[in-house]
C-alpha cells in the first residue's frame, strides 16, 4: 500500500484554481456591469448633446425671415428653371433657316426654284433652267456638299426632263439631312 | 419513489452549494448581456437617428440661410423684368395670345401675308412633366416664295414664345410652314420653401440678354394685331 500520497496538496491546488476562476468570473461580472453602465451613460450624454431642438428653433427663425421673400424665391426658382430649359431648347432645336440659306447660296442664279420642301430629315428641290450647264452646276454644287459632308448626307436625282414646249430643263433632287 | 426524489433534491442542493460562488457573477454577466441588447443597442440606434436628424436639420438650415442671403439682396425690378422675359420665351402653359402675336408680328416684319391657318389646342388640363418639350403645333400658309418664307422662318425663330420650324413647303409663290411653339409646365408642388435657389449665373444672364433681344423683336401691340382667319380645334 502506498503511503506517500499527498491528498492535502492536491486539494489545495484545486481550491486555488477554483478561487482563481471565481475571481476571474467576479471580475468579468463587475467589468461587464461597469462597461454597460459607462456605455449607457456616454450614449445618454451624446443624445442630450445632439438634441435638435435648438436647430429646429433656428430653422423656424430663418423660415420666418425667408417667408417675407417667398415671392422672390419662387420667381428666382422659376427663372433658373426657364434658363435651364431654354438653354436645352436652343441647343437641340434645328435651324432650318440656316440650312435653307446655305442651300440657296449653292443655287446657280439662272436656276429658278419651282418647288422646295425641307423638314428635319430630308430636302426636295425642284427647279428649271434654260441651260443644261446651270443644271449641271447645281448638281455639282450639291454633290460637293455631300462629299464635304456639309448639311446634306446624300443626293438622289429624282428626274431630269426637257420640256420641249418651253425649252427648259426641269430637275428634281432629293437629299437626306 | 419519494426517496428517489429526496436523493435528487439532495444532489441538486449539493451541486448548488458547491458552485454557489459561480452563480452570482454568471447572473450578473447574463444580465449585462441582456441589458446590452435590450437597452444599449436601441439607445445607440436612437443616437444615430438623432444625429441624422440633426445633420439633416443643419443642412436644411444652412440652405435656408444661403437662400435668405440670396433673395434678400435681389432687386425686385430686375427680377420681375427677367422673369417676365423668360416666361414669355418659354411659357408655363399654352400661350395662345403670345403665339398669335408672334406669328402676326413676324409676318408683318417679313413682309409676307398669311393665309387661313388652324392649330390644335389639345388637352388644356393635361400635365406634361416629361423631359421633352411639349409644343403647340401650327401649319401656316404664307403667301410668299422661297425668299419671303426664309425671311419669315428666320424671324420667327428669334421671337417669343420660342418656336421650332418643322417643315417648309414652297411651291412657286406660296408656302406652307409647319412649326411648333414651345411651352414647359412646372410642377408647382416642387416650389417650396425648402428648395435651393441660386443666383442667376453668368451664362444665365447672357441668355437673358439674348432673350431680351428676341423680346424686342417680337414686340407687337396686341391691339393692332390684324385679325387672321385662324380656327382652333380642341382635342380630347
């Protein structure tokens, strides 16, 4: 039978471990309680300092002052709105008169225009002249415009006829804008 | 049976007695965790909400202060004049008087005479608020050749209300011009005290200057407008 077993020492070790565990647990309990208390207190103070009442009052004061200029404010808003929209319109609207002017500038003086039709997509010109050279000059001018990508993108000769009665050449062309 | 219960009770008491020192701190920790979820987190959310509200209020107040400083120094006469010009250029609704005035003034200045024309009024109660610009469409016969028509469209593009010529059909000495006069509705509900206003920019002032020139070109006393054979038809 073994006689050198120290039961007392083992009991003390376990007791010490137990006391240590209890100590840690107590510390954790107190620390968590303090932490919760502190965090709650800080949040409470922050809520109190961020109180919007003062700003609300300030806003009401400014609103009271600005209400005297309500009419001006509305007009200024509408004015800026109109400026913005008119700018958009001026940038996007097609200027047919400019297109017309540039095309008319390319017409030979001897060519008289019988029919002229222009819209946002295409243009149809019908004219007549006693000289075939004038007709050729007219077609050449328009062809140059297509090559130089000036206003018109394409050119189609719809008809070229000689009116024997009046001895005039009649031409009709169509272009895409 | 009773003996078995007594033994279990005794065992439980023994365990309780043995671990008594652990129970109190564990209860405190559990209570802390519960407090954290039940009290601290909602309070923290409330703090965030309050801070967001304060931030919003502060930015609105700053905006209102800026608006106040802008509108308080504006000259009423200048503003009214600019407002009138720009509203005439792009009306808030279908401005038929302005349109008829513009057509007649342009015809007179271009030296052309007008035939009978008609236009569609459309739905007067409609509220178009899209990005595109609604127009009142007109088809006007003009007793003029290509030069007169060209002069007419050149002038009408520089009068009020702003117009866009859609097509021109010239046949010898008569022409038919299709055009649309712009207008743009404004959602009045969007005009509140809390909207940000800004002073008219330099580009805006230049545009107003340009529109003033258009206004001068389109001035035509309504009392001297010749009666044109215009017929209006309402749709819907």
